[in-house]
């Protein structure tokens, strides 16, 4: 019954519009203040959760909810939707179960529980609509590309290629950031190498490429809403990181941009 409602195009679009409202609120909120975690963490945001477990809690709905909704709404097993499932689970499997144990957390660092809760709510909604879009279960022709999809469809190979390129980009950047701190170290340094020579936040740049690829590969309003949300979240944060680097390190390379090489 729940899955029938999720595959109804009107109900689906209501959820997509809700997600777009999240994106609008996020960009408005982040234009007024920085999200209080990582280098922008500060007191006054209530109870906190240790950083590694905060990441696991925040991202777990993206993994499990997507899986449940995908299986519940998939009309019949088909190769392309299953490829999309694989891409999503690879991304969120890494983000939920691997990434939190790779970062070098400052001793005692913790995230406000309110941030974790908001992220869990958003990720539950986001994975629900994206799983419904990817499984091919939507009862409408213009939502999905699955019925008529062939492997030669340019949306398939352009979308999947961008997803993979973005994944390599953000994983390399995250690995470079983790390597900046030796075990036990807790300070910040100027990152060097790879796309760090061009932008302050190549990990966010990679993330934007991933969800651009996903939007093209799923050709769905849900994918586009997630891409817009990611931009609403990560572009202001990248600008805040960039300003922080420039204010903190007098020798910060002034040719670097915040998130889009040569542009922004
Ligand atoms: P950050 O770049 O702020 O931090 C990533 C890790 O690197 C943290 O452990 C941070 O430590 C450390 N780090 C960053 N810069 C330095 C430095 N100069 N010197 C030493 N250590 C450093 O990324 P986020 O934590 O915001 O995000 C992590 C991942 O999650 C990214 O890949 C991002 O793309 C993804 N993400 C995706 C979102 C989406 O909307 N799709 C939303 C949010 C994140 P510390 O925490 O102590 O600052």
C-alpha cells in the first residue's frame, strides 16, 4: 500500500516539491550562518553526537531506505535499474560504513544532534523519491526512461560516466584531506595536490559531478531535486571554507577558487 502511493506520480511530485523546499530553506539558512560542524563547529547547538557515529547515523537512511523502497517499487528485475541501484549503494555504502572511519577526527569532536536529525529526515525523503525514480516503478511515461532504455541511450553512458568520474574525484579529495593529519594530530593545513591546486573544496566539486551524473542517468525530477539540494548545501559551505582558508593562512594560494575550477 505504501509502495502504491510512492509510485503514484502526483504523490511522487508532492515529495519532490517538498525536497525542493528543503533546498530553498537550506540555501537561505546557509547564506545567514554556517552549518555548525567541522571547522565551523561552535557551542550553543544543544546535545552532540561523536563525529564518526554522527556520519553513520546521518547516512544510514540513504543506504537502507533506498534499498527497501527500490525493492518495494521495482516492477520486475531489469538490468539498468539494477545498475542504478549498484551505483547508489556503492556511494552510500562508502559514505556510511567506510568514510566515517577514514577521517582523522579531532579529539572530542562531535556534531550537534539537531544537524544529525535534520540530515536523517532529509536523507529518508531523498532516498525514497530517488529509489522510486530509479527502480522504474513510477506509473507514468515521462518520469522514467526505463521502459524504452537501451544501452546506447546517451543519457545512460554520459550519466554513468559522470557518476564514476565524480566518485573518483571526491574520494581522492577526501583521501588527501584525511592524509593531512598524522594520527593524533588535530590542526588544519593547506591542502596541496590534484584538484586542491584549483579549488578549496574538490570533495564538494566531486559530489556535484556525481549527482549531475545521477540526474542524467535517471532523467528524473527526483535526481534533479537532489542535485539542486546538494548545490544549495555545498556551494555556500565551500564559499565559507574558502573564506576561512584565506582568513586563516596568509600564504593561501590566491589563484584557487572555492568549488568550481576557474569559475567560483
Ligand atoms: P570537509 O571538507 O569540511 O571535511 C572533510 C574531512 O577532512 C574532515 O574530517 C575535516 O576535519 C578534514 N579536513 C578538511 N580540511 C582540512 C584541512 N585543511 N586540514 C586538515 N583536515 C581537514 O567536508 P565535510 O565534512 O563537510 O563533508 C564530508 C564529505 O561528505 C564530503 O565528501 C562531502 O562532499 C560529503 N557531503 C555531501 C553532502 C551532500 O549534500 N550531498 C552534504 C555534506 C557532505 P574537521 O571535521 O575536523 O574539519
